[in-house]
C-alpha cells in the first residue's frame, strides 16, 4: 500500500521563493506542492479548493496579509495546519501569528533539513517551536503592551509625519499626540522618535515600507 504524500500549499509573494520551496519539497518522497499563491486572497481560495495538509504562509503579502489569511482560513477550517515562513523575527509578528492560529513560526534562513522536518511534525499534529522563537515570545511577555492607538501613531511616525500632521490624520489634538509619544517612549524605553522607530521595527510592532 502506497502511503499518501503530505499535500502542501505554498504562499509567498516572491516567485523565486515559491519555486525554491517547490523544488525542495519535490525532492521529498513523502511530500508534494499542490498549489502556490502570491496573495492572501488567493491563499484562502486555494485552500478551499485543495484542502492541503500543511500550508506555508509568508506574513508580508499584498492586500490581505499573512496573519489575516491565517485567520480567514482558520475561521472556515479550524483544523488547518499552517506554518508561518518569514524573514521577520520580531516578537510582535510571532505573537500575532500564533494568536491567529499558526502551528509554528519559522524563519527563511533556517537549514532546509530542519524546515522539512518541521513540515512533517506539523502534519503529524505537533506544534514544534524553535528555541529562538520561544525566547522572543518570552521576551515579549516582559514588555508593556502598546495600545492600538499608539501603534497608529508609530505607523504615521514611520511615514515621517510631524506631530501636527499626526494629529490631523487621527483627528486628535497635538497635545494628545505628545501624550501618546511620551507613553510610547516609556514603553519602548527610548528617548526620541528615531530610537522609538528602531525598537518598534526590531520588535515587529511596525514594518517600514
């Protein structure tokens, strides 16, 4: 009796990455790529069509991002086994992915044999967590949470906006913007806007485009 192969859906907005993953998986006797998508919307549609055993999901996708795509898939298929495969090691990215329902979180620079092993583990029902990812989650637990409004301020700050422009964009006063900035500085343990952006990007609170 021939054992069924692990059916994999690959989601990444870079064609070379998708082709590279497909080539690697294609060399495994017990796996096959059944579909590939470049957007979150296509990922949801292809999941419905193919019902893969394991889905590999990038986070930074055009329009619907990876986290949103994970939530959309898991709303329809609570048993979906989704592996995040990304370049972003930020603690907030990791937290959001697991909160959405990801089975594990892998970085694209990991050894290929460990990557393949992780797919097999997730397919078997395990939720393998690399030690460095666990360490970042543990570190996040020690930080004071940033509010949604503070995240909005950080996003606008990253676009080079001044306090007056941020106030206008959020329909609040400049004084309120200053209060938000003081709270952000305290939570990120920094003293200025540049340092705040540096820490926010490192932790995955925001992403520079």
